[in-house]
């Protein structure tokens, strides 16, 4: 499981000219799964993200977590995180989990975050999504389990 975490002031996801998910201060997540991923990785990742201290405290140090600031999450499915671009010019996606299995883990991941009392907005799995983000920092962290 890979997640690209971006600290944002706001973010939104649009599908067919309709906003389907939006947040204010918090994290925008690009979430991808590979064949070996299970519920174990999902739970570890949800806990890591909820407690990741990447928000500034009063002293300007990254000491606060999403939970500390009552931030929100915009979670976007992103199978291209498992692209292999190294043999030729067209990336291979054979390492990406098949859509049916990935959707199940993606929904489980979002629910695990909600179970941690985090407000989670999403895009639409498998849709052509347009994202608007206002990065904060910018702070971008790649996580993988």
C-alpha cells in the first residue's frame, strides 16, 4: 500500500463538472494498492496518517497531527502509484491491485480513518477525477507498507 500525503489548506475533487468531495485544512491522500496488500496494511496506514505530526505548533515546528488540529482528509484512489515506467516509455500497471479488490481495501481504509474520528471526503473510485489543491508548506510525504 502506498499513500502520497499532502498537507493542504483546502482541496476538492470534481467528476463530470460536479464537486464530489472537498475539505478545508488537512490532508489530501493519493491511495494505491498492490497485490499483496491486506487489511493489516490498511489499519497500519490509517493509524500512521492519523498520528503523523506534520502540522505546525505555535512555535512553528511540525509537532501536531491531523487529530490535534481537527483536520479533514480528502482520500483519492490512485492506481498509478504502482506504475512501472522503467521498461519503455509507456508505464506498466501490472503491480496495481485489480479494481474490485482495490475498491474493497480503499473503502476499508477510509472507514478505518473515520473510525479514528476523522472526517473523510472522497472522490469516486475509478472515475476521471480533477483535483484542486492548495498545498500548505508544501509538505508532501510518501508512505508505504
